[in-house]
C-alpha cells in the first residue's frame, strides 16, 4: 500500500484506466465463452449498483446521515442523462451527459440535505422515505419531463459514429466510471473532507470544536453523494437503454441500505464487494435467484446486532484485540508517562492578532444562559490573561460546563459578550471560534472513538489544512503537500505523547486516561491560543492526575499557551492555577489569585464544605 | 363532503397503522419500518386458511394476528435483545432487514400474483354523501377507537404499561418498580406486530388485493400520521390518521385533472417536512426527541 502510494497519482490512474480498458476486450477475445453478452451486461449492472452503493456509503458510512430513499437520486441521474443525451431531447454527447447527471443528482441531494440540517436519525429516515415516494410516484411520472409511465429513452455512449452497443464495450465504460468514482471517494477519505464527515458522524459538538463547519460539511456530503448517485443513474440508464419510475422504487433504496450496512459502513472495498455480490451473483447463478433479499435481510439484522461496523471492521477489531492480548501476555511495559507535543505553528495557520497590551486574551462579560425556566449561567464575567492557567470551580450544576459552551459557541447566551484576542466572537459559530484560536476538550472526551490515534490527530488539524474541496477531490494543488505536512505533524504528536504503539489503534480500545491524553494532544496539535479543558483529571488515577498537572504546567510554561480549566480536583487546581473563579448557581461568587480565593469563607461554605485545604 | 368521508375512512386505516408505530416508538424510541411487511405477511397466513382452505374469516384473522405476533416476538428475541447498547437508529435499520426478508419470502413462496381476502362482513354498507362506507371500514373506525382507549388505559393505568412508556427513557426506574425490561420489550414488539396485522386485515378489503411490498404506500401514510400526531401519542396517532386521510383525499380530488400524477405523495413529503421543521413534537406529542 505504502509502496503504491509513492507512484504519482497520474501514472496510477493511467495504469488503472489501461487495465480496465484493456481487460474486457482481452477477456472477450481470450475467454469469449465466459464473458457472454448477458454476463457482460450483468457485470455492468453490478458496476452501476456498486456506484450507487458508493454514493450511499459516502453519506451514511462517512457522514452518518441516513438516507432510505437514495435510489430516487439514482433516478434523477438516469432521467437527467435521458434528457440531455437522448437524440429525441437535447442529443448532447454522452460524455457531457455524465457530468450533467452528476450535477442534477447533486442539486436534488442539496435540496434534500437542507431539511437534514435540522432533522436527525429517525426523523431523517422517515423524511427520506417520503422523498423517495414523492419522486417515484410523482416527479418521475411527469410525462413532459420523464416520458410518463413509458419512461425515457437513453442512448448508449457513442463516440463519433461508434455507439457502444456491444455489451463488452459498455462494460469497459461502466468499469471506468466506477473506477473514477472509487478514486474520487479515496480522495475524500484521505483528505480533510472525509475526516470532517467522520467527525460529524462521531460527535457534532466535537467536530465543531475542531473547527469543522458542520452545516457546510453535511451539505457537502449530500452534494457529493448526490453526484455519485447521479453518475450511477447515468450508468443504469445507458445500460438498459432507458429508465422509468419503477426502476427506482423504495425497495431498491432499501436493498442499497442492506448492501452498505452489510458491506461495512464507511468501508469502500467492503461496500463495493457487497454491491457486486448482491447484484451480480443472483443473476449469474439462477439457483440462488430470489434468495438474495432473504439472505440480505437476515445478514442486515445479524450485522447491526453483532457487528455494527460491518464485516471489515469486525475483522479489524478482532485483529486489534488479539494484538492487545499479545502485548499483555508478552509483559511489555506500558509506555512511560506521556509528554505533550511541543510543535511549531502549523504552516497553514494564518498569523493571529494579539490582544492589546494589558487586555486579557479571553474576556467574558455578563453572560447569561437560560434553558427554559432554568437560569444556568447568570451574568457571569471572567478574564483569562495570556500565559496563565485560570481555574473555574463550583459545585455540580453550578453552570461551569454551560459557561464553557457559551464561550466556545455551542450554546447561545441570552445576553453578554465573549471577546477573544480583542475581537468580539459572541456571534461566531463554534467552528469559527475554533479557527480563531480556541481549543477545547469535553467531559466525555471529544474524540472520534472508532478512529485511530493518528486519524484523530489528523482530524484535529482540520482548520489548518489550507486546501479547497475541489483540490481535495482531485488530489491536486496544495492538497498532497498539506496532507504530507499534516501526517508528519500527527506522527510527531504521536511520538511526543509516547503513543507510538497505539498510533493505529482505534481510540475506543484505549483506557480513559489514555484517551484524555490523546484528546489533549489533538487540541494542542493546532497550536490554539486558548486551551479550554473540561475536567481533564476526571476518571484518572491519582498518579496519572499528577502527571497531568505537570504536563499542564508545561502547556503554560514551555508551550506558552493560555489555559481555562474546569476541575474538581482541588489540590490539582491549587497547584496549577494562577487565578480562580468560583461559580455557584450560575453566578461568579468569588474570583482572584487561586490561594486567596480558596481561603475565602464563602467559597469554603458554598463549595469546599468542611474540607481542610493546604 | 365526499373527500371528507373518504378522508375519514382512509384516515382510520392510517390511524390503525400509526397506533402500532406509536406503541413501538413509545416503548423503544425506534420507528419500525417493518410494520407494513409484517401486516402483509400476516395477510398471506389468513389467505392460506380462508380463501385457499375455506375456513371462516375469524380463523384466518386469528392465525394472521398470532403469526404476526410471533414475528414481532421473534424479532425482539433474536435481534433487539442483542442490541441493548446500540444506537436506536441501528435497530430501525434492522427493521429494514426484517421487512426485506419478509417481502422476499412472500415473493419466493407466493409470487407476485395479487391475492384477495374476503371481507369480515359482507354488504356494500352505508351511503355517506356520495360514497358508500363499507362495514369493514366502520369496523376499522370502531377498532381504532377501541384499541386507542384500551392501549391508553394499559399504558397509563398499569405498572406494566408505565414500564413500556418509561423503558426507553429510564430503564433503571422500570427495573426498580419490579417490571422486567425483557418482558416489556417483548410485549412492545409483539403487540406492535399484532397491531400491524389488525391494520392490514381491516384495510385489505378497502384496497381489495394484496401482494408482496404492496403495503409500502399505506405504511408511509401511517408513518406520516404517527409523525403528525407526535410519534409518542396514541390520541395523536388517531388525530394524525384523520388529518393525513383528509389532506390526501382533498389533494387527490383537486389534482385529478393535473398533468402531474401522484401529487398526494408530494403532499405527504411536504407535510412531513412542515411538521418536522415547524412543530417537531407533532399535534399531540410531548417533547421533541
């Protein structure tokens, strides 16, 4: 794999094109009995179905947005191909019809994606089913547009006088298109596009904290998926020389869901393999015809119940567990207590303004947040000066995390302002605040748990990856260079953390304390001005918490960062913090130098109780 | 008058489908996409006994309801029970597997030929406005009302019923009042499937034939009805069914001469979007999920 990636992309693509282009005629000549016309047609059908499966996999497997009506988008592509390529309609060349089909699919998917910004899970599932019915029963039957119940004629691709009526020739085109989608899909997953999708799937709050604009990336996932589906539609339409509404009924969409889930959500190879098996095998072997849905339905239930990640992930997990066991058995010592990455600013990071002299780096003024009737934060103000560690303590339910969320933008305060580096960020979305220099952790750990340590470190660098979506899709422009840099930084960070042996281990297999360290590494890897930590020592052993305190002091002293910290571990707070704010029932009841504040009688009464300090 | 009558008649059918969806949603926070196919499958059981063997309607109907219950309980035992910690949406995806499996088995065993089931009561029924309301349709309304009241009493008035409602939100509390979660779960899926079968039995005479996959559209209307009513409210399912039925009947009447076919499905899609975006908790639902 690594050897292959060293070959320039253009050469690799050329080799694949030649292979795929040469293979069918080659097979046709040497194995004419095996690759009969009906079989070639079946394989083309498999390729089209695999393309549709890639489309759904992009949306559901990467971005975690469910669609139960995806074949309606395939239909959009097929009808768009007919409207543009059919001699009775516009009569444009097939090579032009394919991008138009992709654009049509993308456009309709974009419109479908708009409500999806507000709808999640079950509701989105229902809405997409209703979408499928509306398209199949109504839009696809408008006679002026789609030829009504008779459907629309779609020509085979032609080049000059040569129309690809031979099934072998068409198979070559279908495989080429599928290979093209595969390469684009691969560029999605090896750039920040795919990582942003996966972050959204894992946890939207976390995604935003790493600077990912979830509205933009959700819509992008719909648009890309729609474009893929549109191409699949063109492949279908040209294969069967036409299309009508019934070809895109709900049951095909549901079969696609089966294929994508059984093949493994997010696994490109698994999904294409499953699609080919479900589409091709029953047509080649008449004995199993009609059984595919019975087996498929059963496999779907088995998969979601036992291996929600599909078979590829189940295999990978088994391998990982075995490796962990072997490590334990061999008695290898656990890695030494980790350090935190001290790395130069990423090259993609624009120089940030500095706050004016004497002004705090973060300034929160009179912020109030209410949930229904509950006043969670009530006129809280705090200042965090550059280069200091400021602690925020208070009893459970005092509103500490809510105030954190108001600062990082996840909740909108009813009143008050938040200033970062002298700039009013009160109305900025969370991802924009992250890009402006805020990094934060979460009580329940803000990592994509299914991804490896390295992958998490890559995804954390979202906002410093300075290339555009088209550049990423084509793997051109700045993309290869930037990605190489990101990977270098990620691997430096892995070394700094002392997590080499876990570099490719999914985060969910790490202990809670280890996950905490990885999360800290993810936050620090983009050199944020302000590091906000929500109970970093929660769930850590006393030894690990002590180590954490040393590391956090390093963050301030060695890395020169500024820290705002929520913490219940009072000795750690007193050890570490320069200033302290005490929150009770949403109000700041005391503030000042840490040791002075902790000694105030009202603080002892409200929060510390009878605990004897110092 | 006519669209209103037709709307109420169809609305009762949609309401019946919705009641099953609501019951399962209340107990598990899962929308079951298999309700339509469980209903259809159970119709084949009734058809085997009545049309094919000449047994009385009630025998076939009982077999259908029992068969559906068995499917629901089996699904709970073999799939849902193994997914205690899974995301709710994964269970919904599993119901798609069940639906596909059932549809494929129907196709394998009985083919695509549409089948016909005798109505429970003969006769052309009562004329309301310019349409006849058949005895079965009247029964549907009565059954819907009866089921609604009965289920409401069960859910509100008994520990077990409260357990169903609380199971998805607060399993610990359910265990503490001495109700076994596994019983609640099994009951929810079994009863949900039985309701799907009852709905299918009562709506088949109105549609007159059935075949694999045929319930898809009706099921979507039922799902919209449940959603309009708020997904977790039984009265909402009833009200939602009527709303959906009437809207559909009016749209159909208004667009009979339109060049664009199937506008009722577009209306359903629009209705879903409006409800979900403007009032996600529906007409009578409690809180947005």
